[in-house]
C-alpha cells in the first residue's frame, strides 16, 4: 500500500470533491459538516499556538520529536508482550501495529497538509476535531483524551526516572535509607526545569539526544540478552503461552494493547505544527526517520529478550538481568543503562509537557504581548511549575501508576492514533465507498474500536488483580 496516498490536487482529479485552495472550510457547530468561510476571517493565533507551537522546524527536527515521543523505556516491556502472544503472534502483531500506525500518522499528516494548503493551518488535535467533526467533539472528547495522555505521561516520567535512580542507588547502598518517592521528587525537579523551555521547537536538540540514547540503551539491552542467553546462567527456554484458557485469552488482548500503546503518540498534529511552512512532505520524511529507529529498537529488544528468557520474561526485561543470588551482568552495565534511560525519559516527558504547556499558555497568556514580557512569563512559570509539581506528587503517591496508564492507553491512545485519523481522512477527502482506501480505513477504525473495549476490560482486570499490592508512597 502506498503510505503517501494522494496529494489533495490528485484527489481532486479523482473526483473526491476536494475544494480549491481559494476556499477554507470549517465545521458547522450544530450539523457537523464542512462549510465555506473567507480566509480573511480566520481567527488570529492564540498565545498557545503562537508561543509554544512555533513553526520553525525542519523535517529532521520533526523526526527527533516523533522518535522521542514514541520510543521510550516502555519498549523494555516488549519481550513480556511476546510471552502473551508467542513467537508468531508477537512478531506478527509487532509488524502489523508498526504498519498501521505509520499509515495512520501519515493520514493525519495528509489531512493537516490539506488544510494548510486551504489557508487554515491546524496546530492541535483539537483544532482538527473542531474543523472536521465540530467544536463539541474538540471540547468534550478529543481535548480531554489528549490531556489525559499528556498529563499521565508527565506523571509517568518522574516515576520511571525515579525507579532508575533508586535502582542505581540500591546497587551501591542496598540498605540505604532513601525511598523511591525521594528519587521521584528529584526527577520531578529536573522535569520542572525542562518545563520552562519556551516552545516545542526549543526541544529539538534535547530530542536528538533522546533519540541517540534510545538507540544506545536498546543496543545495550539486546547485547545483554544475547550474552546471558549464551552464558551458563541462561534459564531453560520455554516458549509456550502459560495459564488457563481464560488467562491466555485475556493475555492475548493484553499483549495486543501493550504493543499498540508502545507505538502510540497522541500528539502528531502538535509535532507537525513545529514545521516551518511549506509543510508538504516534511512529516513523511520525519516519520521515515522515526520508524527507522523503531524498527531497529523494537524488534531487537523483543526478539533477543524473548529468545533469551522465553516465557520467564518479567514485566520489564531489565528485571531478568538480576539472578536470584547475583547480577547476571556487570554492575557498570546496570548503571550505564539506567542512566541512559533516566536522561531519555526526561526528554520524553518534556515532549508530552508541550500540549499541556500550550493549553496553559492559551488560557493565561496574551498573544498581543511579547512572549517574554512579564505579562506572559509570570503565568507561564507558575502554571508550568504547578502542573509538574502536581504530577510529581501523584507519581510519588501512586508508584503503581503504570497499571492505570495501561487503562488510559486503551481508552485514549487507541482512539487518537488508530481511529480518529481514519475518520478525519474519510470525512475530509470523501474517498469512494468502492475504493480500497475507504475500506482499509473503515476496517482499521472498527477493529480498533473493538480493541478499545477489550483492552479496557483487560486493563481493569489487571488493576483488580494487582490492587492488593497497592499502597500510597510505597517503595516498590
């Protein structure tokens, strides 16, 4: 399938009803269909779009942002998903999810480019929902879903970083007095500093570092798995799927949900907004860079981890590197890998801060004043600092937040990344119901809707099973 699809001009030749570039379309607030408006009446940019989503980036910068937003420490759970799906199911779904998300993100890019050509560039996911589905969809569905994803990731960042710091500390001070919540607070302070970077574009060099580190620690984990797999400490390998029939069935959907969430972004429009005009074709190049990194990291970790440990893989593959009585790899390996993870997850957290920063800026900022005027700096620093402080407090209180994120992933990431792009494209370009594009998009949207329901049920089941181990400010 041609991922680039047809350019708007080519769609028009095919009779799909794309309008001329002299017209701009937005959605009627009550009827939900496109109506013509005059370009001269387009609203001015609010402070969020003007100051946070600065359009100065190249396709390379876009690739850095995309990679850091998608490739994170959560990839260390991929071998565990294989224990739920087996060799064939794991490799098949990992490949299929990659193809579907690349296609989906490219659809979003094509729709965004189309509206930019019409003179009404959309900077945010909720802008797309407002113009294509109607303002109520933007306000009551897409906007809240995206906020849950982004703020949830900001909570998860200090939590993952804190666990990495705690692990390094425990290597040298196994009976040390410091608790997990203290390390979470340290990472929260780092996040608060990164939160003050004024715009998404400001993160381009930070995200380049994040991209490099994700490749390095994926390589480290892969080498570690191969080394242990060939060592005398290698466990007996069993690749069968364990558990009762019910456990296996729920496990399959859990594994599918894990992999779907690992490919998720939820902020594609905001990333494309950082591109300097003209935007045509740049996002596609950025996606190619991003998915080159994804192919190298996802498959290497998944296959090497499952090969080395079989169905004994833990929730995160690093836990398998610790034997019952000793470390299976040198201490320096754990320090190095966890430091790479710590720095990369801070970059990832800074990326997901941007949509929330943009929302605060749009609410409290004044686009008529300068970006660094006191009128805008004071509310910017206060709102960003308070939001990160709240996220850090939640992370310290609820170190079992990962279970909740699995639920959020099923209910939020899948609609934004698997369903809405198909809907947006079909509504915008109106492909013929006899075309392959229409039915591929419809099939993906319907299948993903089923995944939302089943994935949500599986995540809730896991929360119930783990609930007995939950405690506030726990050290686990």
